[in-house]
C-alpha cells in the first residue's frame, strides 16, 4: 500500500520526471537517500515503470486521437492483436461503458485518418468513434 509520502513522490514525478531526488526530499521533508530508497521500492513493485518525454505534437505536425471501439466477442484476442500491431497505435485500453476498447493513436496530421480507416476494417471491429485532441488545456 502507498503512504502519503509515496503519493507525494509520485505526484512530483508525474509533474516533472527529471526532478532530482534531492529536490524531492527537500520538498517532502526527507533525505535524498530516503527519497531514492522509496523510488527504488516503487520501481521494484512495478508502480513506477520509467520516465517519459512529453511532446508538443502540434509543433512537429502530429496529432493524437482516441478511437473508441466496439469489438465482437468472437475472435476477440485476434482482433485486439491486430489493433495493437496497427501503425501509429501507442496504447490500447479496455474500457467500461458502451465501447470495448480505447485505442490511442499518435502520428503526423493526415495519417491518423488513414489509420482510423485501417482499424475500422479490421475483422471484429463493429463500431468506431474517433476523438482527435485539438488542444491540451491543462
């Protein structure tokens, strides 16, 4: 179970994955070695799995979209495998609600429409609702 110190460390890392452990410790009120030990435990438990770069996709002519998909139950795993291997797919999530999956797609503007068409033709995809992100507010 995570305590409040672990939660604070996670929030700090989510805001800035490059923050030094000395800064983390100072902000939280623990030593830098204690912050390192806590981070190592979070990694060992599989809670922290790496760090990432955040892109300004628009600056490089890319766009991000979420495709909400209805998937037939027959050949479900084969359909999911086909979706996961589709070009520009960065993540696939199971969902609650009216759709079975949410598929994140990232790539050059214009290509996303083609990827959406490609995914819509995969055997087992019953319905598709594309949502393209325009601007991140926060």
